[in-house]
C-alpha cells in the first residue's frame, strides 16, 4: 500500500477514528512504538506538530507486511 504525499500526521497514519488508517493501531500504541524505536521517528514541521515522512511509513508498513516487525 504505497502512499503518495510527502508527510503524514499521526491521525492519517493510525486513522480517525484510531484503528482505521494504514497502520490500524490506537494512539497510545503508536506513540509507545515510536518511543521504543519500533516505529519511525517523527519530524518537527512546525512547533507542536509532529509529522512522518511517507517513505519512512511505507518502509515500516513493508517491514510489518514481511513479518520483520
């Protein structure tokens, strides 16, 4: 599932409501994965907003799909 934009916000990754996005997990799980190093790090775009590179999210999805996660 390749995504086309350059950046995504958390609600676009996990979905709104949570669990309906390309990575269907809850918000606490998503941030736990980030803090543990399992999920990709975010990039600061503006103060108080975290975004993720689409390329990083696509690689993460591939890793999970291949059973490497």
